C-alpha cells in the first residue's frame, strides 16, 4: 500500500492546522490567565467526582504515572527502539521532540499560572495531556504512513486514543486539572506536533532531493509522459 500522496496532502495542510490549533490554545490561555473557569469546568468536575470509588483511586494514580517522567522516559526509550529499523530519523528525533515538549509545558505553565482544582500551582495546560498527545500523535502519524495492514493500523489508532483519553480522565479524577487544562494541553500539543512533523519531513525531503540518485528518481516521476527508450549499442 502506497501512502505517498496521502502523506504529501497531510504535509501541505500541517502548517495551517498547526496555526489553527495554536490559535485555539492562545484563546484558552487568555481565559485561563484571567483565572476564570467556565461552567463546563465545574460541571465536568462534578460528574467525574460521581465516579469516585476507593479501588479506582489506585488505578487512576497508576494510569496517571504514564505522563510523569518515570513513565515517559521508558516510553520514549521503547518508542526509539521500535522505530530504529523502520525510521531511523524518527527514532533519533523522538527524544528531542519530547525534550522540547517538556520545555514547552514549563514555559506555558509559568506564563499562565492558574491553580489546579486541588489548589496546587501551574494547572494550565495539562503537561500529561500535552506530552502524550505529542508522543501518541506521532505514533499515529507513523502508523498512518506505514505499510502495515489496515486492521493493524486501526488497532494502533484505537490504542493511542484510548491511552490519551484514559490518562486525561485520570487527571480529572485526581483533581489535578480542570477540563480546560486538558483542552489546553491538547491544542498546544497538536500545534507543536504538526509543526515538528512538517519540519522534519521537509528537511528529509530537501536532503533527498539534493542526492543525485534521488534527484533522478524525482525527475522521472515528474515526467510520466516521457517515453522510455532502450539504449542502443553500436559496435564498430
């Protein structure tokens, strides 16, 4: 299965989608910086608290740990190991990408400085959601552009979505975030991820185009109407 056209179409749209997602984040950040909470924040918090059960506390703490440093570091190492053979550039880029995510969330939290539901500091945006959206968003992109069977890709998509949603719910359950904090992490994470994918893929294409062998391949692909002629050998 070939994903070249689909990948090209996605990369053309990536900058615009990144800007749109960043605009959504900035709108949420302005509201959060004013220390305002919407009715949705309060209603979601009340609904989540209805699900509280003694045994679920331990489960939610364990799930939430996936977004902590002790959960992310093994996850990044595993991801780089899996990607090393099929996509070495992304295996190398993944730790750098996630390090940037950590710096980005610290700057964003410091800039807004809105308290969490449990009154701890630096609630907006959710660093857990931001980090996992970037990580599993990249995995989703790589799955979508891979040659894996469609059924396998669908299972992978579902797994990525379920993990991010479950960790997001755990942050609400533990009263570590408002739902708007999660929305902030989602929009900022998407903006950063889309921009990074566009940048890395763009650099890769430019390097490939600079290679003589690759340039010949691209030239042939761009001229489908040229008739191929077998070489004629003249012996004297």
